[in-house]
C-alpha cells in the first residue's frame, strides 16, 4: 500500500512542478468530504490516500467536512466560484452534492464546473463507470484522485425527480420502488447469519402477503434526439470589414420573416401497471458517447414471481440493483409521471438513499454534468461505440 501511495504521489508531483505564468491564478478545488462514509473510515482513507496527491498537484485545495445529513446541500447554496468540485464519499454524498448544485438559481453556470469523485463509501455505483475495477482499495482511491489531475471528463445524465410539494431531488443512477428494494434494506439486520444474510432477508419478506404487487399508473414521453456537440473552442472573430458587409447585407435583404411553425403537441403514453418492482435508471452504467438519442430505462418487472425465484433474484439484485430480468417490460423515455394510488405506503430508493413513496415526475437532463474519469475508461467507451 505504501508503494502504491508513493508512486501516485510521484505522479502528482509532476503536475505540481509545472510552471505557470505569474498572472495565472492557481486552480481552486473544493472538496466535500463525508467523514461518516464507509462506517466512519472515510476521513482516514482520504487523508492517507487522496489528500497528499491533491496537495502535491499544485491545486488550491479547500476541504469541507460534512457533520450531518443534508449539510452538503446547504453548503452548496453558499459556495463561491471554483474550478473543480471533488466529492469524497459514497452514493449518498454524490447525491447530496449534485442536488445542492442543481438547486442553485445560477445552476446553468455551476453545472459546467467539472466534478471529481473519490470513492470512499460503502456503495460507490459511479466508480464502475469512471474507473477501472481494482481489488485493492488504496489503488482504487489513488487512481480516482489521479484521474482528476489528468483532466479527462465524460458527460453524465441526471434524473430530476420532483414530488408535488417538495423541491426536486437529483440522481445519477436512478429510482427503485418495490419488494426487492424493501428486502435489500433489511439485509444488514441479519448480520449474524454471515453469507446467508441476503437470502434470509428475501426469504423472510416472502412471509408477507404473496404475490406482492405494487400498482400505479405511468405516463411517459419517448426518447429525444441528441443535439450535436458544441465545439469547445470558439471560432475567431472575423475582420471588421467582413462584419460590416454582413450587417449591411442583412439590413438591405428584404426577405420575408419566417413564419413560426406550429409546435407539435407532446404525445404522452399511459400505462396501468402491477409489478413486483419498478426501476427508472439513467444510462450512466453503460455510457454511449456517440449515440444519437437520449433516454432513461424504465423496467417494469412481472408480478408473477415464485418465492424461490424471488429469493434467487434478490441476491442478483444486491449486486446489480438496476438489472432488468427476462419477462420484464422495458421502456425508453425522456420524461415520465408516476401516479401512486392514495394511501400507498413504502419508500423509494433514489441512488441508494431512502425517500417516502409519493407521486413523482421524473425528467431526464441529458449530459448535464461532466465527471472526471480514467483516460483508459474513456478510450474503452469510444472503442466499444465504434465497434
């Protein structure tokens, strides 16, 4: 572990030794650290593995430690301009930071700030997309921190989930509602059963009424076309005589003004559903950088599942929460409204965080945030897209 840390620090020092002009300010990095992540080990993991790399790289680093749940959202409202935002924690910390960021009045400016993610939590779904798999925790954290310095980014989709009264919540992975999610939350209660705890949690949940049905109505709009990417470099300004000529030509041209075309009304489709579990997920797990359409995946699982299937599938769902089993109805949508019957109890899982179940509107914000990723992963994505 010490050898890995030393190698990473030497790599970071190469960035720190680069000369910059005296007029150029240092890049500011704002780190949001959740010390409670990974059962309270996150602070130690950050200070041993990530902090030395950030300080050696020549960044002006400010570390903000969160003391309670929801604090990151409040701190983001007060945050001044910065060059980088770094999230050190798990799925819950990521969700808090992006929700705080996108709730700001000036989110159009702040959502362009690139975001780094240092995986320190128990669940770090994003790290599968952004970084290569690694069995060594120190290597995983140092790789993620170095990826921030290398500067390669990928655009990620965001889901905006809005209840009737609440402020919107933003998610990078998705929303789950159903029996597998409810059973998965109780797994830690059966810790004394060791490796059998997952099976036990799903087995005992079949003692409730069976089959377990979740009924709702869903309205949705189909995928949207992806606009062409804007060039990052602005074209140089043409000479003065060219600009004058263009302006005069525009002034003297007597072409009739274009008649605005009638906007075609959006075609909503409606569906009544009865399911054991419903999930609405972004495409961030299998990023397609060259696709022509933007959409989210809605998976409606059949409610005709035997108890044995439920227990087996529950174990698979713990590894891949948004898997869509055979026999499920899969829908691609850019926006949807989920209406629940009155008196519906239970909870949603939004990016592995628990929220009260209520009628919600889910809207896809395509390619909304840019996250730093390992250059090897980006190359892999582009290579897969070409094939």
